[in-house]
C-alpha cells in the first residue's frame, strides 16, 4: 500500500533533513525511553495508512518545552500530508470543560465567536451584522480569569464563589496570592470528587470556617453503593439505594 503524496512534504522536510539524519531509532530510544520496536510500528502505521489523525492531549503542551513538542507534532502531520486528506489531519484534545470550544463560540471576556476580538472595530461590525444588532450594543472586553481571581473578596470584585471540579489555587499563577484572595471571600463552596488540601477545597476546612467574616462550606456526599465486582453482570452489580433515598416520581 502506498501513501498518497502531498506537495507540502518536501517543503516541510527540506530544512530539517540534515538534522533528522542524526536521529537513528536507537538514539531516539535512548533519549525518549520508547523502544525501537514501538518506533518502527508507529512509523509503519502512520506511513502506510490511507487515512490517519494525530491527536495530542495536554501532555504534549503543558511543560517548559510544550511549544516545541506541539510544533513537532504539527510538522509530522504536515510531512505525512495529513491536513487536507479525507479522514486525516491533526488536532488537540483539550483537558478543560470544552475550553477550546467555548472560546470558539465567544465565551471569553475579550473575544467574539471565531476568535474575533471585542476591541477590533472590524470584528465587532462583522458579528453585529450577523446578529442583526448595532456594534455599539456589544460589550467592551472584560476581565481575564486571573484578574477576576485577583479581585476576589474586594470592593467591586467577586464576593461569593462556587468552584466545580477545579483547583484554582494551583492552576492560577502565584498560588499564595490566590489563596489569600480565597480567604477574603464572604462565601466559598467547592464541589469536587477530590479534596485538595493545597487548593480551594483546602480553604473550606474547619480551620478556615471562622477566618475573618467569611463562611466556608464543604459537603462530603454519601456513597450511593459499592461498585460491581470485576466482570460481574450489570444486574448483580446494581447498587442498593442508600437509607433515606426516595425513588424519583
């Protein structure tokens, strides 16, 4: 089976050809820990596939060389001629609650749908024409996520916060500063399956309920039942309803 060719392949590979020649499989195994056998299998699978999609997750991006790693995956997809071929291409799998899709639809404080900017007159006019409104009706750019966190508990800032499945004290820059802002809230509630001691949930513990004038609340839900044994049919593994639970309807 021959892989379809693409005119972008020589253009992409030419600047890197000399550098790539030094990366023999055994050398790549030593620097990556990936066995040569798996390298060969991957090369064969990608090189001979009539269609292929390269998907990378947060692990390729969220470290100090993330930009280089993501660029390498893009270059590989281009070298294989994947973009533009049927059922082929490259993309990322987001780790947030559809963060990329939300931004694409304009759910970001400084953006309009399609990554257009709220402070760009042409972008405002374009979206306003689609929506059938005056561009002046569109809001001005709002605060970034960090600006909102940095204003927690202050005059004009957020005074009560409900956190769902997130550890804002660790994910945001300057965690100690964010923790001080969380302590300044009038009310903080966290809903998560993990109790992070070093984060927002940790601010809800008993030691923090009397801090300043604020209230802290943390509920630990009761377990509904035990998981089914490994390999057990669904009927055998059905959980019993906890005491006091009422059937819906």
